[in-house]
């Protein structure tokens, strides 16, 4: 089992609250109300109210504690960004030494969830490594295996986190960093631009008005349809296919059925028009969201027949022709697609990238091509000049 180390704990807040936090610290909800502190709320009122009914072992309510997350890229942040924009949100990193305080509690999941335990500082060492394994570096979650609850594990600090514990601030863009610096000209803390924490690509290159390449996590794309490269044998063993199998089990069931019935063939991708909303899967407290009717479909795109084989670039080209010829009829409104056959398929981006752009530049819907994750693609090979030169 791997041993994890705490490098920081994290507080999600509105960017307009930063000035007050730098002066007064991160305050508990009860302190904010009792002292009449002005703040910009980001959480749904019902969620905040529910936390008042949850008590720590010493009888205090969660309202009396400031909550810090071990992993800020979690279902709560996903929910917040469903109703706010990345321009509104900042993430404060708190020094891990706060875990040394004897008056804190930790929870092994969302502290307001019935499945979570709230543990005192005295007993924390027994559970801390498991909490870190469930949170640090974890990329995805779902309800079925309990990971959605566990990734929101919290550190609960009575009343406030003093300003001296704050070590840095994360924002989604350089524009947000400039806004924060102008509003706080005397700030000395590092302001770090880290788009992936906010479910955004770390790099993005415009190819045409409708087409761009991106480096990041395709499963958090805002596109209507997500593409998964697969074989025609019904095996989702590695890569994006494996992640699909465990994060979205219903997609795996559909895929296996298509393979068993021989309906999934090279050159003929299949579209699964998923009825369940992705927001319900990924967001905390989805029942209270204002809109969970956003379509999220999956395009199963064969890149090889046998999972052991090298990807078939001719079959990929035929599949791209199918996309161009059928996207309107199928109702695809926007598309996220990985670098087909690269990585585990052993094809080169320098061959696949221009091929994909040759076809996908012709469609009149937004398309995001996600760069290979196995190795970093240089900027010049992800840009318009290279990808459209042929």
C-alpha cells in the first residue's frame, strides 16, 4: 500500500471573499453569522442548513467548524462550478501543520454524509493514511463504490483557520490571478494558476472556430458527447476504456452487448444516448441542483479488433468518416474525442492528429480533441500550423 503525504488542506470559496479571509481567517458558518461578516456564498442553502444537524463527538454542530478538504477537486467543487463559473471561485491551500492541533476532527468522507465517521485528533493517526489513499491523486468517483463520499473527506477546525496558516491560493486562469492581485495589491502569498483542479484543460489550442485540441481530463469536458476508444472484443482493460468501465458501469454493459451481438465493428462507431445525467453522477447533492437534465452521450469508437493489437489507422479513418456522415442524423451537438489509437494503440500523434483534424474540421459543431496522456505533446505539434498543414 502506498504511503501518502499531506501537502495541504483546501478551502473552496468565492474569489470576492479572499480579501476578508486574508485579514480575518477562514471562519466557520456560525462565526460568520454571529459576527455579521459579509461574505459571498457559493453553497446551496439547503446543503449549508443540513450541516447544522450533524454533530461532532463533543456535541458541537458542523456549523461551528471550518471545513477543509484533503482533495479540492471533488464532487462539491464540481457542484459549485455547475452553478457558478471558474471566474467566481478560488481555492485556498492551508498548511498541513494544522493537522497537529489537538482540537480538530477529521471525517473519512463528506462529514454531512450518514456513511462517514467523524474522528478526533487523538484517533486520527489510525485513519489518516486511508483518507489520503481515498483522496490524494484520485481522479474520479461514483456512488456505486462509495468513492464519491470518500473523496470529500474533511478536516474540521473549530471556529476559524487563522490567516497565518494560509500558504497559497489556486485560481483557474491568469485572468483570475490578475483580478485577485489587483483587488489585493499587498498580497504576498503565491497565487497559482492550476486549471485542472477546476476541471479545465491545462492547455488548449484553437485549430478552427469550432475545433480545438486540449490537454486534460476528457471525462469532465462540457461537450455533449464523449468518445471512448475501444476494441471489438468487449474488453475494457486499460486506459480510457478501463476508466469508463468503473466510472460509468452502464456504458460498459452497453459496450459488451454491442460486442456480443457483433454490432460494433471497425469503421462503425456506436452512439449510446445515455439517459442518466452526468451531473447526477459527479456532483454532490445532485437532487438540489437547479438543472440536471444536461445530455451526456458516449460514442464507442473502435480503434482495433483485438485488444492486444496495434490500433488500425485505416479503421480509424473509416470511423471518422462515419462521424462526419452521421453526427447530424444522430443528434450529436458537440463532441469530445481522444487521440484515437495513440498511447496503448501505439500510433503516433504526428500521424493521428492531422488525420483527425482533416475530418473533424469539416463538421459544424464544437469538437475538442484531447491530446495523448502517455507523453507530453509539444505545443507546436498540438497547434493549427502543424495539424492543418496537410
